[in-house]
C-alpha cells in the first residue's frame, strides 16, 4: 500500500473507533463478543483495505477504504458484499449478501443499505425503485448500537426491513378523525409521505401563516414514529417561545388510534435549558439549532431568560461570531441520532451558516414556511411537496383577509432639518440665536448625553429611527391612529336602511406595533400611554431585550388589560396571538418574506367567544387592519438575499478593516472608501470623552481630518486625474483619445493612500480606541424641536389595490416582452391547451416571490375590482378567467375586455357558420349537445371524452355514451368531432 492508502486506512479506523467499533485483526475477532470491525486485505486490489463489521457475532456489513473516490469504493463494497458473505456462511447474518456497506477515503463516507429495496429473505420489495438501493453521504459510520437496532427492526418487519422501505408502505389509516384536518393539512401530509416514498431526503411544505403547519407536522411525526418505525424526530425552532408552542402542540395531541396522548407513547423533550440533557428514550426533541450545536460541540447554553439567550435564538451566533461551526464527531450526539429533522420557519438562513450542523445528521429534512424564498427552494432541492397560499387560506376561512389604512406625515415623507441655532425674541424685542442642545441616547444603556448642535443637521426619511428619532413624528402618528381608530379604521356598523348605528367599538382592539429599534419601541410605548392617558399595563414593549419575553407574550395574548404591544421582531414570526386585529407598521420592511411573516400575525382566525374573552365589544374577527405609517405596503418588495453573495466580495466591517491595517494587509480603493464611511458614521455617535481619547491616540489629529484624508485618497476624480497625468507623462493617450489611460503610475496614488492609512497602520492605541467606541456606545439623536404635520390618513380601497396590481402586471409583461410574444403566437395559432398552459407557466415562473399574489384568482380579482372585467365574479377564478386577462392584455380581442365564455361563443358561432356553408345540418338534440360541449370549454378551456362524463350537465344528459349515440352516422366519428371542437373552441 502507498502512503496515501495507509493514511486513508488510518483515517477510516479512527472514525470507526470514534463510532464505537473495536478495530482488530482477524485472529483477534473472537477475543471479545463486542461489536468488531475486522481489518483485512482486499482480495484483488492491494491498494484497498476492507473492514468486516460484526455485531452480536453476526457478520452484517463491510467498509472498503482507500485513497480513491468514495463512489468507486462504494461500488467495490457492493461487488464484495455477496462473495464475502459466501466466504463466511456461518457468520453472515441471515445468509444475505452483507447489507450495510460503506466506501470511504477517510474524509468522505458513502453508505448503502441493501435492505432498502428488498425483503429480509432477499427478494425484491414491492414498489422498490429501479437500480437498487441508493447510496448516500454520511458524516461517519453508524454506531454498533444503531446497526443492532437496524437488525432488530429488520427481523420485526421482514417485508419492509428498513425505515426507507417502510416509508414506501405507510398504512392508509384515518388521519385524525377527531379533529378534522383541513384539506391543506391533509395534502401536506400526503405530499410529504409521497416524497419520502420516492426517497427524496429533503421536502418543503409551504402553508400560509395560521394554517396549522405545526399541527400538520405533529400528525406526520406520529405516523412516522408509529407506522414507519422512525427512531427519533428533531423539531428545530428559531426562538424558545416558539419551542414552547410546539411543545404544547405535541403534548396536546391525542392520536386517532390511541387512548393516550402522543407524548406518553413517544417521550417529548424541549431542549431549552443550559443543564438539560437528552435521554435515549426521548423520541421527539424540540430546540434551536444554536442549542443543538452546543450539545454537539460539548458547550453549555444559557438557561431560558439568561444573559446571552439571544445568541441562541433567531440569527444568534452562539458565540461563534462570524465563524461557521466546525463539526466534529460527537459520541453523545452521533450522526444517526435523528431520523427526521423538521425546520420551522425555514425561510430563515439557518441553512447558511448552520448548514454543517444540519448535514452532520443522516436524516430526512422537512422545511415549514409560509414564505419560501430562493435559497429555501435551493436547499430543499426544489422539492415543494405541498403549497397552500394565504389567498387559499382566506377562501377556506382558515385565515382572515385584511384592509390597509395609511397614515403619512410631513417628516415621514420628507425628513426634517435640525437647526444649529434657534431664534428667540428677547423682552426688549431683539432676536437672539440660541444654540440648539439635543439629547443623544445610548441604545444599550438608555443613558442620555446632551450635546450642542454645531451645524444644521438635515436628515432624510431613511435616517428616521436609524440616526435620528423625531418625537413629534411618533406623537403625530400615534395621535392620528387614536383619533381615527373608531371612526375610520374600525368604524361603527351602520344599518343601511335606517342609517342607525348597529354596533360601535370602544375597546381598543388588540394591536401590535412594529418599531425600528428597541429605543424606538420605548418611545412609542410612552407616546401610546400618553395619548390614551393610560397606565403602564395598557401598552407594553415586548422585545428580546425585555425581561421574560415569553411571559410578556402570554400576558398580551390572554390579558384583557393589555391592549397594545410594541415589538421590533420578537413577535414578527411564528408567535400565535389570534385575537390580534390591528398591525401598525412604524418601521419599513423591504424583504417580501419578512413582511409576509409579520403580516401573518394578524391573519389568524379565532372563535367569536374566544375573541370576546379579551375584547368584549368585538363581535367576530372577519378581517384585520394593517395601519401603514411608513409606506411598507406601497413599494415593491424584494426577495431575501444573503448580504454576501456568491462571486461578490464581502463588505468588511470596521473591525475587519482595522485588523487588516494591523496586519499590514493592502486595502483596495473600495476598502478605503468603506473605512472612511464607517468612521464618519461612528464620529456622529461619539461623546466628548470618547472623541478626546480617539484624537489623543491619533497624535492630536482630529477624527474629521483622518476621515477627510481617506476620502481624498479614495476620491475617483482625483484618481482619474492621477491616471491621466501618469499616462501623459509617459507619452500615452490624451483626454481626447477616448481610450483607457492605463494603470496609475508607481508612487503617486500609492503614496497618497499610504499616508492616509498610516495612522491606522502604525498606531495600535488608535485602533483600540476606535474599536472600544464601536463596541461600547451607539447613540441616537432625539429631535424634539421639529414639528410634524401635513397628516394624510385614508383607507386603501379595493380599487387602489387593483390599480397597483394591474400596473405592476403590465410592467412585468413589458419586461418579459419576448416571452409574452411567444404566448401571443400560441394563442393566435390556436395551439393545444397543454402548450398554451406551458407557456403561461413559463412566464409566471419568472415572477419573483414578492409578486406571488399574481395567481389566476388574484389577477382576476384586480381586473374585476378595477372595472375592466365589469361583470365578472370577484372570487372563484380559474384558468378561463386568466386566459381572458391575457388575451385582453395581448390585444387579441380588440380594445374591449371579453370574458372567456364570450370568446368561446364567438368561436362556436363561427364554427357553426362554416358547417352550414359546407352543407352540414344538426338535429335539435345534436345542437343541444354541441352547446353543452361549448359550456365545457367555457369553464375548462378544453374538452375531452372524459370531460363529458365528469361535467355535471353533460353527465345528467347521459355523458359520453349518449353523445356517441347521438352523433353516430355523422360524417365525422364522435371521437373526431370532440377533437375538432376542442381544437376550434379551446385555448
């Protein structure tokens, strides 16, 4: 064996020992009865080594190791499985070719279980895929205890010896008849099991917020544990409070075929505490991926409510900061520990940084989300097994629809200017200009620091609550919201006949306000309580920084006294508060998926009696209201994207730029400009003490001077001038040549950059002072001087929504002009419906997620609401309605909108005229049937023999058999006539 072969073998042995196998030579095999990996030479290839796996003295598996491709080694293991078993007839388990096979180079392990596609007696299993069992990547070999369990399960279920085999044979038992599943939940479970049966390891379930995603997975988990024999299920959440909700959902589940709850049959564990551990008896484990990582790496996570809890939730780093977790084998949490991993709210990016943790486990992965984005689809290999949109949930009355009410102020639209001085009239009539002094609040400690305004400070709307907080803007919005709450947002119910008030609300609906920052949230709470003249229990701040946020959420959900909650993102996703009737956006959101998740907090339905327990004057919840104070419902949304994109350089932080300076690394022009910008923003937040320390450590240079030097060094106009002068000096091109002038001459540009960066490279004290300022202080300026006004407040009507949808749709059609031209040709040439539908799906598939509302139902509703499809129904649209919209926009029916039924009617009359010209006549019954066929096309855009038996009116008249009898003896056979009508009338 070569040195590389020996190293591969040594790595394989190390992995086997870590997994609990005793590695030994053949003559040592029987010295101990424990699980053994017997080292032996490959019978033909001297570069390869084999390890025969014995469990309970049964030879049941083998490993082929070498310094080649693991796929080739996997193939070798398959080739050797039968000969090795024949060579050890008394040892080979069940007399089978060794079923558990590995191929490895010591770095990468491939595994194949031959029993995935065969019965225990070796005969092919029903429904097994072609080509035999599929191999897969595994982090490490299975533990001997796991192999022993596989053997026991195979003996117990000889017809379906493995989990993957049993997933193809799940019994058709009733799905929870006690608590009726929604059709969407049933479809999701069936789609998931179909995907598992096809051996697709990752599956995505998209279900609208409030549609019961968790309950769906609880039901599916029970089926997998009981009927598929799954060993353990992991349910990953991104916040502990969501773990609590999932825990109660699992705990409260009573299976249809059982007299005891799920958790008594399959023990349930919420891995939330720092000292809590896992027992082998735990069958359902709930935790965050950060806490899972702690268990995997041997660390200790904080108790719920602990100091660093936020690091172990949502986007928390669990102390890794910017690093990606390095995964090593854990004997306490081995790769075969879980059979299934469910990722709740999987639109998040836990499969970015935390991907190594997920891929450590040899498990099927199921994703749950209401808002899948591009990276979500990619991670789950485009395997969307079930889709249930918000619009479908509203139609099924699982969710409630919403209205939009806009509040806009002058400062919200335009920003403001903080003057450096304020003119004041003295008693003697003279005008004095007093210096402006503003409070600067530390975002962390809330300590106020008063600073004089040295110059006018103009801030834009985008800087609101990021750099400057306007007291008057917050107060104006809250006061407007209060004034319009019971007159326009939740107006009285009026009897249209008598104009009398039937019902009037006086109790503030449960309202959730989304703030930009924790400081912003505190200011909103103060203004809400001031506007209503209320005590501290009327409006509460609920953020991750608050003490006991889980209890605060429960109190808001259940306590009638708490009417308004203010949050940043603590309740943005997952949290279930069905009584919410109003969402107020005082922060902007540009990401479509995040906005949909936030919107979903208000979409949940609730029984009238449960609503009245917390809001006594509410009758029922048939809608919720989005109060938009920042234009969040007006601008286009984008899909969520990682900050660092593949193939693009990362924008470095100030810390990384200073670290590069300390290490003497060269900075690019872009890096220098970034450093200048970050230092400039930092300077606006510094107090006098910090500024003095920084400038003292810079040798007396002012921070503004350092920033100016960097700006000049990176100035593109100056650099262009340097290039021109350098080329001119060398006799190169002139300004009028219009050509590239070449690279900067050595010395000139580099010298300027070098001088600008010198203080940051040479002065460690300066770097430390800057970093300390970044880490310790972050101030926000409080503008208490600017007076807001110019309020506009109005509800967004169906017509306004429809207009925006149609304008966006037309812009999209223009952007995809060539593809829509191809669709137009398909219409004009009367291509078959399948081809037309394929073209439509192609153009719709290119629509980005923010426009997923462009379904046939939503587009049709917009055209009806805007008055284009004047006589159409607003609901219940399908393919024919979409076809009429497309034909109108493509100009195929002239300037007037023509319903699809009218188009089919025109085609039918034209076809009849051609038949009459050709001398064909039809009996009265034949004419009746022809009109029935026309009706089928009008509602389905096509017709077939089967449709005559499926369509209610045709079926009532005798269906296909009667049609065939009526048209017997015609020049065309009944089959030919149906094909002709489909071609002439459809699509």
